[in-house]
C-alpha cells in the first residue's frame, strides 16, 4: 500500500513498474533532480493512484511484448487522470496501444547505443541537437502512431522512436533516457519534470529523513524494535534513524555468524556500544552458523540458511529482553529487486538473506521496518552524512549480509574462513595504503576450491587459489572491473602467497556487471 498516512513530498512521481531492469534507475535519476519518485506495481488500481496524488506518471520498460499472451497492460483510465505521462520503451508501446496505434515485432532488434533524429518541435527535447545518442533495448517497434499523436523522433531501425500528444501531455520514447549511455537523458527527464509537468525540485535527503522518522514513529507507536546490526553502512544508518525516532526502545542485535571479516566483531562492539550509545546485544553464534553450513555448497542454500538462522537468533535474543513488536532491517532497493520483484514482473537474480520466507511472512504482517528499501547505496551514504555519521563508516565498502560464506565457493569450513579472512585483510590494507579504497565501489578476496601446483622453498606445493574482485560503480546495478596498477597487484599477490598458509596462487577477476554479478555467489 502507498503510505498516505505519513508526510510525503507535495510533488512526486509514480513509476509504474513493468519489470524493466532499469526501473530503479528511473527513480534514481528523478531523485537526482530533487524530485521524489516512488515505484509502484503496474497493476495498482486507479483509486490507489488517485489517493497518492502524484504530479506525473512514468511507465517503465519491461521484458514483455504486447502481442505475447499474458503481457501486462494498464487501464485506459490511467490516461484520463489528467496527469502528464512518460512511457519508456515498453511503456511507449502501452501508450500507443491505449490510443489504438499499432506496434509489432521488429525484423531487426536494437540493443545498445543508437542515434535518434529529432523531428519538429517538442518540449521533451528542448535544448537538444537534431541528432542524439541514446540507449536502445527492444525487439519491437511502433508502425502506426495513434490519432492525435505526433512522431517526434526516429532511428535507423524505427521510423517512430518517440511520440507525443502535446495537449494531453502524454509522451513515449522507445529508448531509455535513464541509462547513462543516453547522452542527454537527464536533460530529457529535466524537460519532462520541469518544463512539461511544472514540478518544483524540493526533495532531498533531509526531507527523506524527516519523512522516515515520522513514518517510523507512526508505525511503531509505543512499541519496541529489534534491529540486526552488521556494522555496515546500511544497518548503521537504519540504527541511527530508528534511534532518532524511538530512542531507547530500539534494541540492536549484533550477530557474529562466524563469516565476518577479520576481527570485525571487536570493531563493531567498540563503534556502536561505546561511541553511538546504542542498546547493543552481542550474540556470538559463530559455531552455530558454521555447523548449519556444513556440507552446503549451493549459494542459494547458504543465503537461506544464514537468513533463517539470523531470525532464530533474533527471536532467542528477543526473549532475553522481553517482548519486541517489530523487526528492522537495512534492506536496500537492489536487494529487493534482485531477490524478487515486489513492484512488477521482474526476474529473480538471487535471493537475499533478508528475503527468506520467515522475513517475508513478517513483512506481510506489517511487522518489519525497512526505511531504506527504496534507496540506492549512494543515497544511503547521503543519508548517513546528513545524520552526522563519520566518513569512515559512511564510505565503508559494501559487505554482503551472508558475509564470507558467499565469497567461499563451495563448502564453508573454519579453515577456509581463516584463509579468506587473512587474505582479505591483506588486500584491504594494501588498497588503503595505495589511496584507492575510496575510489573503488568494492574490492574483496574470494576463496576458490581449486588447487594448483606451486613451488615454495624448492618444494612442490598443492594449494588453493584466491581471486581478487575489484569494481567501480555508482549504484551496484551495473559495475565495471577496476584497473589496478601492476606494482600494487604484484605486492598484494606476493603478500597473500607468502603470508597466508594454504594459498599459492592469486588471480584477478576482469568481469563486468552485467553479465556477471559483483559477488561471485
């Protein structure tokens, strides 16, 4: 349900999600322009949309084709609300279909960089040149524009690459303005929001903080909240938000699941109990988790086991402090999208430990608080800065909830954990010394259950392999592998091989996302 009961920005945009991999990027780009954007399922009722009082609607792209059986559609009433509408890719086909135009499968599919030729005059393309680079991702095309619509752009593959009904403020584009490779995509979105919709740029992270604190207070009332605190950026920001909202009725449980970084439990206890004065409960459950993971090699099973065990530990710790009313998590939007689409018909990429059945059941009952679930990592960092958290914490690199368990390929054992902890510690130490830590989105070591022959001290060795994964990114939805200086890679490799017993080979991962993911599992 849309959260009407809390204070929301006076002007906001609803994005109807039809399952595009880029839907979250639309929201992100609009927010960058200081306009609040909220993603909702494409099947939301007209009454729900009316209650939300959006200033405009965006129809996202999606993997379907209109002529496929069961392809998602929307009611014509959407266009009778008197709101400006921007249809993107599949969203454009929906616009065309609603007004009785025609689209069909294209003989030549169009993916990646392309160029459009802008025709005539349109407020959507105000200030742009007559030829623009865009990003296409489609296998269909419009062959007849609806009556009352003007064709305002074409491409080599599509005579109708963009349409508009200027009087009703309805627009459609076959390309993706939200994607970085559409060179002037942000200008197009600016034109839509400010020139066409007349929205004011008033939303920022301070207004988000105010809204979420009020939302938490309304949801929790006089109740208590139990938060799983990992020590990372997401759970830390969530903890401070909750503390500001409900004070000492927040209880933070820090679980040592045995697959944390080297000496991580000591650092977390010191940071949060001593410096942030949180109600911190430390649960040393390392042996318990490692026992549950014994013999498990499948990454999905690892995630689910760790997720279930977290819930069990929470419940046990809750009994020690008495009754608690809500569970809180530092879930981010990419976690939700990759686990399962709660917004639209997106494909599941991988499950997350905070989306196991036990948690989903609590979410349905309204007992889970996730104040960051619509944000991207860089937005969370902005919230952290606005809350006054130290840079060392705010700009800490992401660490997965299942920890090193998904950086150990194959079975998780105590010996493999030791090896990976030591290798990763050396890697991070050298990256920080080189001044590169803040320049990388993530860099970490991965334990590979592959043995190879080596020579140490004139003796034959047969030991394991460590892979290093370094990436640059903005929001973790896409990522490029990071180039590291040759001398630095040599130093890291030498130190790991010489100092970590059980390793005789180090390799570097040069895969991008997509098609790979950032984590190996």
